[in-house]
C-alpha cells in the first residue's frame, strides 16, 4: 500500500510505503494525496496491517500536512459483500455490519486488530502451531469476515479500512473521496491498450483456459461481470480528486467551511453498460480459435477443450466430486499398491483439482455476484467536467463495445503481458 504526494510548484511525484509508521517520511506541503489499492491478501494479520493500519498511518500523516487539499482513497466495489439489486454509492457507518439478522451486532475495528495480534502471539508461543501459522491466520480472517456478513478477508478488511478513514478524519478540514472500482481489466486506450500487470480475477480464467488447466468453473454466463478498464478507473480518480480539492484558505479571521462526509464513487459498468460472463467466454473461444498456438497442447489447426460452467455451488461441487475427488482418491490408493508407479498422473490430477478449487475459492463470490452498482455520483462527476477534459479523461463505460474490447484488447493483452 502506498500513496503519492504532489507538492506545489513541482511536477515530481513522491511515492512511499505507509503500511507501517517507520516509513521515514517528514512533513510535506502536498497538494493532493493518493491512497492506492492494496493487493489481494488472505492472511488476516497482513490484510489488517495493509488495509486498516495503512489507512490509519496515512491519516496521521495527513494531519501533518497543512496544505493538503483532498484525500482520495481507493477501495473496492465489493465491500458491499453479497448484496443484490441496485447498490447505492454510500459510505459505511462506523461499526456497521452486513448481517441481516445482526441488528445488535456491532463491528469494532480496534477489537479486530487486537484479536489478530493476540492470536498471532498465541501461535508464536506454540511450537506445534508455528508451521501452520499461515493457514491459521487465513482461517481466522475468513471466520471473522463471515461472522459480520462479508464473504472473504479481502473485502472485509477493505470495509474496515473505509470505516477507519471516516473515523480518523471526522471533523477535519480536508475533503475525502472514496473510489470503489469493480473488477479492473487491462488498459483500453491510454497509455498502452491491453497493458496489465499481474493476474486479475477474470484473467485467471483466461490463463487457465490457455494452459488447458481449467475444465470447469463456477460461473453463471447470464450474470453480469462488472468490469472496468484500468485507465477509466485512473481517469475517474483524477476527476474526483480535482472536483473535491478544497478552495484556497479563507481570509484572516474567517473560518473554512468544514467538508461534507466522504463521497463514494462507483467506478463500475453493470448499470450503464452491463457485460454478461458469456461475452468473455465467446470472445475467448473466438480468440483462441483464431490463435491456437496460444493454447497449450493445441498447435496450428489444434482445438482447445471447452470449459463447463456451473451456475450453482451445488452443481459445481457435485461435478468436482465425481470428476476429480473420487478418481483422485482411487488413484492415490492404487499408487500405494503399485509402490508409486502412478505418482506422476496422481500428482497431475491433484494439481488440476487444487488449481480449480483455488480459483473458485478466490473468485467464486464475484462470479455469482447479483448486485448492480449505481454510479450516479460518477455520472454527475463526468457531466460536470469541461467537454475537452471529458474527452481527454474519459471514464464512461457506455463508450465500450465489450466484444471488441475483450477480443482485440484485453485477451491479447493478457497473453502478451501476463502469460509471457
């Protein structure tokens, strides 16, 4: 996690890590502060350190910057958990949970930090548990997330980060904007169409198909996959920062009007230009049929195996048990009887099974998400821009032709920049 400080009368950007207080930063006179999105983290202690303590340290630094004009925090649209229907651009109340039956259940951010810290000390003091620390911290995060209504550790700690931001800066004199992107995909136009760094959510499906490691997946092809190109997210961030930048200090003797509560912006596409998962599947088939050399085991004139999609968890689980789990157990027993002669096919089947289950564990909640993100604030932001700025810094998802984007830009970009 980090941020960018843009100082007055300078064009240089200064980037520092702020996950911990010992970052070596001194007081600055920044114009704007950018709080960048963290990576997908599963360990509860690490996720809290990045998504919550990182926010807290950033707020402490912000209070030392007298000329700070705006704080922009980048979260994720999926902090809303598994809600359905139209989801408004609304900030969390402090202590709010997503449990429909938990009206009396209150979320305490500091209590969660103490819990993770105490549990880590407990594991460190037990020699037998130290080797399982990583697994134990992952399980703790998942359990705490589900306790309060979130599907996984990542979105839970991102929500905690938003609550921390609002609490730390309450009553301050600096405007705060929160940008919540959905699934970020490769660059659409600027600076390099198709560019992407690292594997992002739906890209794991593309890569799995290209490597022929993915024979089935949990996804409803009729559901909307809310995706947005990375350059549109960045453009929306810049527009939000410019719109919320506070005016110059008032004359001596006059008090500055306190800023409103944090404004939330959904950098999403599901409302204005929805794209079903079927778009990704059919453009993937088209692309790999036209470029078979990109598919493992399918040379010129070869043909890749199709992927089976399941719209329900029950259907997917039953298929995986019959297709992989039972054969894997039988093969394991047979391998023992044959003194390891079947070790290689056994390991290959185990690897494929683990790969698919890991993907589903990470991305299943997104693949079956049934909400639609309202983006009224983003649209007002766009319409308030000057026509020239609107053209130069576009973030209107209506301008995208999803079939053309995935076939001509995104999938080739994944193959070039990720699957090298």
